[in-house]
């Protein structure tokens, strides 16, 4: 990725304007996507937490989803955008809340019940899942998925940034 592309993505995903508001930038990162992700999270120079807890957090640590509070000046943020963008490593989020509250919000979606009653892991933090899932949500599902999230920033198939918000019960794709 070129330096100019990295700078442009950093401006969109972690804009300096967020520094002047209560809104913060976060990423939901899928450690299962690349073996370099988990060690990078362990050494990250920003705050992070696993979405799993208990036995699952311990036994599946190397392939678990992680919520990371991004800092536009951190080495981890630059590394994540440089290496992960375009490789479906996760989704980016803007929210005016804490890491802990956002983690509790996203934990509600880690498991999903199938029509036959089975419980399965729901990989909503994978852009290839969330990108087509959000447009299928009804008003209640959108309210649930967004909760404290003001914006989801998701890579499209060509590496462009898709910015999703919701208003009046409808999904909005910002241009």
C-alpha cells in the first residue's frame, strides 16, 4: 500500500476530527484471518479486549475477535490499516462510548441461533459478513446492531471504504 493510500485511509478510519469530540475510533479485528494478528494485538500500543470470555477466550485466543481502541498515532493502528485493509481482517467503528461498553454491546452478537435451534458463532466482525448482512436488517435489527455505534466503516471488494450509519430505522450508506 502506498504512503498516500495509507494516509487517506487513516484520515477516513481514524480522523483527527474525532480528537475534538467524544467519538472514538475502534476496530473489530478477526485474529483468525492471519497468524500475525494475535501476536500484534498482544504487543499493541493501544487498548484492546477479546470479545470472547472464559474458556473460549483462553482456548481460542489465537483465532478470536478483538475490539481495539485505535489511536491515530499508534504503531498498531498504522500496521492494521497497512497490512489488514483489503484482506478482510475486520471492521472499523466510530462510537461515543468506552471500550468496555462497546465490548459488552458486541458480545451480544458473538453467538447466533439457527432456525433448527443450534447455536453457532456469528462472524459479524468479518467485513465479508457484515457488508451483506446490514442491508438485510429490519428496523429493530439495525437498532440492535448499531446500539452505541455511530458508524461502521467496512472495506468493499475493491478496497474502498463503505460508511454505514442508520437514521429513522433505515440503513444509510454515506458517500
